[in-house]
């Protein structure tokens, strides 16, 4: 078909416009099919070629990330990344966003975000054992932000607690850039015997496709696939409310158990969850991965609402659904397992072969012998969406942003008040979550720099191994320099994991950005990817999966670039609880790493003084890797021995809020104050240079000697004692007041909402 013919067809047919497809994208669809698409075909292309499903603005950049290592079993492109933990055990990990739905309906938006990430994990054959929830909302002083946070927290807890998977960590960030565009990122980790690993692909001509779980409804039609591909205008919130899915955690629990039993019994050839784009996604992706076709009987799909059209059935994002590919001989056994778990199971499709050119077609039929409603190459939906190399433009005020002068010239009249204003503990949030399910949690929320779990689960033989995980983001760093800020974020997360004694093994990312049609946003995204690639390569941490969330804007205002990373590490032997945040009386307090007096991009400059500029310190990645290895070795010696050497009593990394916040948190955690006499410059107290850790020890000379022998700077800065935190002439705060300000801030802000 000629370009002239396609142009003429587009001029006469505007069905694609309300579906969010551009004229040139509609033209590409006509070119692929050689004809005008049917309504069902056009709807499937609109959701599968959306930004959320196709990554059409980011794929060209994501290719630069390092994704391979000997221990990586499954990398990007599947439902979750999978790494080898040794001894026949694998670990699945995934992070996703549910940002736009959580603004429209915070409880269900966050709840279904949890449900979706759980399915990504158990579709690989892994049992989900832990969740983390990095959350980003507007300032607590803003009433709408408090309302959103309350609903989001209840949604995460309501779903996770009910389905029986502990929420063991996360983070909370308050900033004005998220006032009308909160970010809800959810990470999940699961464990599995390696021989249970299964991929989301269809194979075997004549095999059956069985839809498991909930019936299909109208909730979620045009859901995340559309919501996450456009920003919000001032008046759009209510109008978009029907797009948010409704979750049922009890159905999900039964679905988890049924699917894992099917996989253990080797009854499943391939399996895929139904998330964004619903059946259109699950059928096209499984067929495309397997190089086969699929005939789908749309009338066979169980529905919970009458009068649903084929378009609605194929694009609904109703939750708690899975698509399993099985052999015909296994059908009776599959139906029996599902009956026992009270899960509905219906054959809705058959695997077909490729055509003479090797292309598998996805055909949607209106009944087994009914008319064909759609006939498209499966790969064109799943893998051949447009790829945009969007214009990029460095911000005109970049030099001004990176000017460290204004931040480093800042002074305060009361540094004690400054420090207290920055203290925040999300303890109220984590009290809404059960973080001790399965009794595997060694370090839960707030106990240490990273969560630490025993590597255990049904089907996993007894092991002393532990899994550490940390989720981290710092938009303030990335706003002034996305490349350097992302390197620092990855470095911080790796050091957090190392502080539990674990070796960082893999990373997943959730890249939250504004409108990709804005050249500055694409520059931020590209710089972020390069920074992440540099840090991961230098630290030997492969990126095994991720998510890109774009169009995070409200009323034309983009959020600050917010790359969230989650790093997972492995420790071979956990005999005793490793040292964590805190110290004991008379400990010497050691600062590992280079000293810094740069407060550019710091929380102190931003939150206390309103200065959002100033370059952050560059991370020497080679030195940082040595620091990570040294810290992990110190902690492993304490955790892996029957009789611990007792060299390290406590450890805490330095990051958000700088050394001041780190020392305050250690004081509060231990109930013992400190006298710090080596830090006399307020800038050194609040600098957020990340390649640093505070260690409490009774053998300072030995520790300092070991560190310096590795080329790591180390200095004794003070001693743990008394009931006050004193830092030279800068800070003097009683522990009671310090603890009160630390623990009560969020609870006070949300107490009125919680009481109702």
C-alpha cells in the first residue's frame, strides 16, 4: 500500500485519535496489516503501543544498561529478573510503578500495584516472600498530600497483609514536585527451586491457553496502559476514576497457591500474568516470545458484567488473572487443581503455528466458529511498536543548577533545630504492614540500612544464607545532575546492602520522569541511564529488569527526575544477627570514607533553606567498590561466626540528611547519646557525600588500621555516651526530644485521618 493511499485512509478515519495513537502510528498499523484495522485490532494496538506497554520513548536508551552476569538466569524482557543464589535456589525480583492510578484512587491504585507485582513474581515460578514500597508525595503540610499518602499506605497494607506477603522496607520522600503526581513504586522478591523456573511464552501447536482467576470486568479498561501514557490536567482527576482497577487479595492468594502447585506438577508449558493491556498483552506477548500464533475465543472469556464488547474484553485490566499454556492431556489435572483452590479456569484459546513466512498470528474469534474480529501478527503488537529517538535538550540553567556557591555559603542560627526538622521515621507507615510473615525477617523496616531476610521458603532446603535488599531514590540529587545523581543513588543502594554483610548481586530500576515530549525530560532520562550504566558496570551489578514511568506531570509541570533502584544482595552465612544501626556506651565512633564539606543538592540546603541547586560530590566508583567489599567483610565476620569477633557493634551508611541525620538515627536506635568533637563545620555535618559509613567499635585503632590498609580513609570522630547528642558547638539535643521528633512526625500529620 502506497504512502498516498495510507494518508488518504487516515484522513477519512479518525478512530485512532481518542485512543491516543498518532497519525503516523495509525499509518504504521495500516502498513503492517495491509488494510484498515478492525475496532478490536485498533484497540489492541492502542494499548500495546502505549508508552506504558511499549517503552517507545525509552527503549533506545535502556539498551545501554549492563544486563549480563554468570549468575543472571533471566534478564530484562520477561515478567521478572531471576538470579542464581546457589544450591539449586533462584531469586526473582521486579519493581513496578502505579503512579497515575494512585493519584486517581489512592487505595485501589496502590493495592492493585501490589497485586500486579506479586503476579510478576509468581508467574516465574517463585513464591513472593517480600515487598518494598518507595513512596513519593507532596509535603506533609499539604492536605491533599496527606490524604493521598493515607490512602496509598492503606492500599499497600490492605493488599499485602491480606494476601500474606510481608512489606519489609521502602522509603518515603516528601517534596512539592509530587503534590499532584504522587509516585507509588512497588518492589517484590521471590524465591524458587531453579527447576521450577518457567517463562512467559507459548509453544506447542494445539496446546491450550487457560485463563485462571477472576472474571473479566470493565474495571481497568484503558487503565495503566492509558493513564501512564499521559499526564494530568487540572480538571481530569474525577473523569479518569473508572480506569483504576479493583483488587481482590484473597483471590490473588488462591491464585498464587494454585499456580505454584501447577508448576510443581509440571502441568504448565508457559504462563503469563494479565496486567497492563490485559488479554491483548498476555496473548500477544506469549505468542510472540514462542514464535507461534494463537486463536482466542473471546466469547469463552468469563465475564462479571453483561454486554461487554470484544474490545472491552481484550483490553480490560481486571486484576487477579493469569494465562497458562498447557497440553490438552493436562487439562483435567489443571481443572482439578484449580477446583481445589476455588479458582475459575477456562480454556479460551489454542496455540497455532506460524504462517509460511514464519509469522505467528493472533486471531480473535467471536465464538469457536464465529467471525474473525482481529487477525494481526503477534510480534507486531508485542515487539514492533514505534521506537522514538526523541529530541533531547540540556537545561538552559544547568550551570546555575550546579553552582555549589549558594549552597555552601548557607548558614543557620540554630543547627540543632535544623537537624530536628529533617528527622523523619516512617514507623507509622510500617506499622500498617505485617513485616514478620514467614518469620524470615532478620532486619525489618528501620532496623538497618537494608532489609535482611533468611533465604527460605517452601521447597527450599535449609540454608544459612541471607538475602538483603534496599530501595533508594534521591530526586534532589538528580534534579541538579541526573547522571551524577543516579551514580550516587546506585552507589548508596549498593553500600546499604553491603552494610548487612551481603554482596550486591542484581539491580532493578523504576525510572519515573515527566513528559517525554519535553526535550529536557528526555535529556534527564538519557543522562540517568548513562549514570546507572556507569555505576552498575563499575560495581559489577547487572540490571535484570525495570520499569519506565513517563508523563508524570500535572498542569504542565514535570516531576523532578526520580530513578528508583532496588539492589538485592546475598550473604552466605547468617549465624547471628549482624550489627545494625546503633551503638553501645563507650563505643568509639568511626567515620569511613573521605570527608566532605559540600552541601550542594543536600536535604539541609533544600528543606531548611529552600536552595535546590549545587552540584553533589562525584562518586569515585573504584574506591566505592572497595568500601562496599570492606564493609561487607566486616559485617560478615560478625554475622557468620559462632563466636563473633566483636569488632563492629553498629553500622550506618551516610546518605540523605548527611552525617548529622546518621548520627541522630544511631543515637535514637540505641538510646545512647554521643559526643562528636571532630566535626566542627556545619557543612561537613550535613554533606550527603555517599561513599561513607559510620561504624561503632570498642577497638578503634584496629578498625582504623584495617580500613587504611585497604586505602579507605578512616577517622575517629567521637564517642557514644550520655543522654544527649552533641556535635562540637553545632548541635546539642536531648535524646528524648530527638526521639520524639524522629518518631512522631508522620503520625502527628496523619493522626487525624487515621482516627477516622
